[in-house]
């Protein structure tokens, strides 16, 4: 049997609507269409078109956004097929590849991201070991370790923080970068610290317009976390604390600010918004030293993260309640002056 001998035709009813409109040359052969027939039908003026090398759009006219996404993934998988035609990546139909960058943010419903139909390029995240060359509207982003994909409308998509880093790496528009970063936390897509971690891994924090956007991102993330702390304390009927105060020794130096403080019980709550790039040396030199100093004075410090406030507010409320109750069994704390911060 020659290379172009038609295989036994297979019905298409097992495929989704978009999958019936975008097929690789190999998939067409499995359905009884030879490569020569596919090429003939994809000539100029024909009923089909070759949208990418080895990937055919089975209708004339422009491809939809959904068709372009599928074509990009099929092209990526087809470039790495083995002799049996299987795609790399543990049996997944698109291999390990996933959509990233601005296209992924559009899939994640970012209002500040350009619509999919307006994008000239679709970024595809692949392992660094894949030997792939950008072509047509497909552009590749390589990574040593790939995150687990999130499936949005059935499309394997990079998580928001990773997609943001890949988008920002190619953007010079400071206003757009700032809008994308702040939207990620304002609309609850992810935590600010996760975004900063990805930007740091991508070595983007040396770019002035990215640094400015990160400052706005962290401020936005802190404001949201403070709102969640208010909701947690009031929603779980904890005693009302003094909000956002600074603690000082009488006539002495400042001990640092805390987000909530119960004077009678000497319990403080602090929102931990440290970016992951801050290492243990920074912890012991700043945050850790402050906590140790307060605890030596008999003040219990409860540290909460924005993620925990969002995902497990009941657990965090229970931790605070336990600390307040336990205060009755502790020695009295040293007297400190409480000032508005």
C-alpha cells in the first residue's frame, strides 16, 4: 500500500463541530482522504484551505477564533508525532501544548485583553525540548517545566499567572500591562503573589513599566485582602478589633504596623502579602524579626495570606478565635501604645 492509498473511511460523528472543520493531513487520511486530494481541495479557490502546514480548514472564508485555536494546537502536536502518528504528552490529543499569552487571557475572560479575533499571533506554550518553528499565526513560548493546563471551553489553557507573564514578556504598552495585572486580582483570577512569582521567574521585574505595574498590582491585592479580612471578622462574629494600627513601646521605637489588633487580648492579625521572590534572608531580616519581637512582649501574631482569606475564611476565623480565647490563660502582655497607621 502506497503512502497515499486511502484508508478505510471513518465517520465524523464522534468529533465536535469545530473538530469536523479543522483536521490535519493525517486525520484526513484516517477518514479516507489522501494527502493529494486534501492538497487539491485546499488550492486557491477550492472548498478547503490549508490554514497551517499540514492543517486544513474544511470550508472557504476566514477561520473563526475557535478554529484558529484548534489549528494552532493541532499544528503543534503534529510537528512532534512519532512514527505511529501519536502526539507527545501522555496521550493527550494536543500533546503537552497549551494556549498562553494574550490568547489565554482572552479565554480566561479578561476584559482588558484584546479579543481573540483581533490577535495576529496565538502563543502556544511547549516544553523547551520541542524543536518547533513559528509559522503563520502560531508563535511558541518554551518552558523547562510546564504548568498543569486549565481547560477553558475545552481548550488547554495556561493558568492565569503564567499566561500573564508570557503576555507581559511581549508587551511594551505600560497602560495595558498595568490593566492586565490589576484585573487579575480585582476579578479574582489569581493572587498577586502568584503573578509576581511568574514575572520573577520570567526575569521581567527589571523592566521599569513592569515594576510600576507590579506596585499597582500589590496595592490592589492588599486592598482586596483587607476587605476580605473585614468580611471574615464581621461575618464570623468576632469581636471588633482596632483596624490598621501601629504598635509602639511607651517612649520607645515603633514595633510595626498590624492590620487588626485586639488590645485586651493582645492579639494581632497581619496580612502576609510578601512576594515569593522575597527569600528567607528577607523574612528573618524584616517580617520574622517583627513577629518575634511582638511575641516576646506577649503579643500573639496571627499571619494570614490573601489566598487563605479567599479560600478558607472559616478556618482563618477559627484560628483568630482560638488565639483570642487562649489569651485568658497567658501572662499579661507588655503595655504598648496603639496609634492609627
